[in-house]
C-alpha cells in the first residue's frame, strides 16, 4: 500500500514538463547547459563578426571557429583552468586566494633564474636534467608559498582575504627583486615543450586519437561504476536511456574536439625549418621569395602529403590541464579530503565538532592551490619562452571570475571542477575573440567585468528559485 508521500511524489512527477523530467532523469545541472549555450553563442558571434569584417568571405567564413584559433584557445586556457580547479576548493571552504597572480610571477621568475643563471652554466646548456630540476623546484616552491598562506590563515587567525591581499603585493615585489624588472630568457629547449611552444609540443594525430578513445572508455566506465555504486547503497538509478545519452554526448564531445585539434597543420615555415634541422627532403612545392621549396596548405597539399604535412593533435599544456581537471574531480568527489572540504564549506562549526581538523585542512587546500599555481607558472613561462615579474598580472581576477562563472557559490559549500574549467574557457574565449577583432584593452576589461557581475546575479537568482 502506497503512503501519502509516495502518492504526492507520483502526482508531482506527472505534472512536471518534459524538460524537467529530462533534467531530473539525466541529473544534468541546468546551469552547465546555460554556460555551454553561452559559450556557443560567444563562439558563433565572434566567428560571424570576424567573417563580416573580411571582404568577400561572408557570414560563415570567420576566423574564430578555425582549427588554428581553437587549438590556440585551448592552449591559452590551460593556465587559468588549472588554477581555477584549486580556487574552487578554496571558495567552497569559504576561503579565497588573491595572491595567485603574483605567486605565478614569483615562481615563473624563480624557475627562469634557476635555468638561465644557475643550471645552465653549472650543468651545461641543453642538459637533459635542467627541465626536470626546474619543474620539481617550481612545484616545491609553490607548495611552500601556498602552505605559508594557509598557516597564516588557519593558525594565526588572519582572514584569508588579508593574507592573500598582502601576498599579492609582497610576492609581486619578490618577483621584481629577483630580476629587477628584466626578462629572463630563453628557457631550456625541452622545458618549452611543456607550454606548447614549438612544433614538437603536441602529441600528433595518432596519439591524440588514442587519448580520445581512452577518454571515451573512461566515460563509459565511470557511468557503469556509478550505477554499481548506486545499487550497492540502494540509491535511485538513472534510467538506462539517460545513461546511454550521457555516454554518447560525452564521447561525441571528446571525439569532436580531437578531430578539431588533429586538423590543425604546422605552419609552412615551421615545416621547412623542421625539415632542414632534421635532414628531411622537402617534396616539390611552391617556392618562396628566396627560392626555397615549402609545403603549403591549399593547392600544394597534394604534393606535400607524402612527407611533410604534419598535424598538431593535442598540445601538451592542454593534456596537463585535462589531467589536472580529472585528478581534481576525483579528489573532490571520491576522497575523504574532498568530502571534508565540502563539509567544512557547508557548515564549518559542524565540521569542527564532528572531528575534522579544519585548520590543518585549510593549510592543505592552500598548499594544493600553490602547487597548481606552480604548474600554471611552468606552462605560462614555457609557452612564452620567458619569465617577467608581470607574467601573472590580473590572473587572480580571471581565476576567480572563471570559478564564479562556473557556478561556485561565494558563500561556500557548492562548486564543481568541470564548471570552473568551463568558466575559464568562456573567459578566455571572450578575451581571445576581442583580441582577434582588435578591441581596445579598455573594452575587454569592461566586458569581462560585466560578465562576472552578470554571472553572480544569475547564480543568486537561481539559488533563490531553488530555495
């Protein structure tokens, strides 16, 4: 015999619309759908507008939705996306780190000084261990700085806002003092590959497809494991059609992104230089003004395809960002550490009374943030092949904006890793698109600020409706 509550639930389900039933069955966050829709609108808008500005091209001949621009966009997003995954956990815990930009500058400069002025003369330029030592030291420095911020916040009782605001100023001064405002360059040859700098900084089409197939397999395994865990703890199961739909959408997105990055060829001059450096014969092609044969996209592709048309595939910094996102999602959802972070953000007093060492937990989250900043510093300095004291300027604002746009509540307790990474992609898309269209810097700042405030407003409206 059914209870009155069951009867009411059935009646409520019968009254809800098809869209509501779809979101309930698939358990998709409607805010993520809104963010993806906004991203698609931004991409389409920039592409159409760039096509209008190009004579004799038309609406669908824009320069934004091209393999080259999308490949570059993903590389540029990597640094902010990595830092945003750590900022999610901080804001979920009702903390904040305003020093990530200055911290990035300090770590990047320290890595540059270590390579150029210390390890190079000591081990010899091009030594195979230079990049390894630089990466290890950079990550260790990030952990130390992040841990220091955490100690001041958790054990000295200083609000994180003040600690990291002071760090924003102080670490910027440290970066300047290390190099006196100069630029440290060039970086180690192998180190540069980490930032996607150079034609060999991508894994190529074959391995990109391998990665894509493995990622699709992980999506399917994740869905199957989720069903098994729900059955084990007697949680309601998603309908089979919903599981199939989620698996298909995830796999299509992965394969589509792989097809895009695999269709971006090396530039003709890059191919020419690579061939000369490695003693490769250049097939007959089009001669440049110096009489050198080069491979070109377009009519000459057929004559070059046998030997010297190379495609990029996934860039190394993009793979690092995806790996970090996967690891941070696992940490936040599947580990005791992650559960403690969300419990502390939801109710700090209850978490403390339940036996969670919230102060030590705070130190660990700040330390994790420092490690992620160090990874971003490595990628950024490697991509630019240089380090300056202003390298991370305003990065703290972009990271916080990405996290908030991604649906993380500033009041704490709520936030997702994938949402923050999508927010980072949206932020970078706005900046890249406006740069492509030659917008002035002032207008870029106004747009980014407006998007941030709008995202917070929409989030507040959503939460009021949910309550």
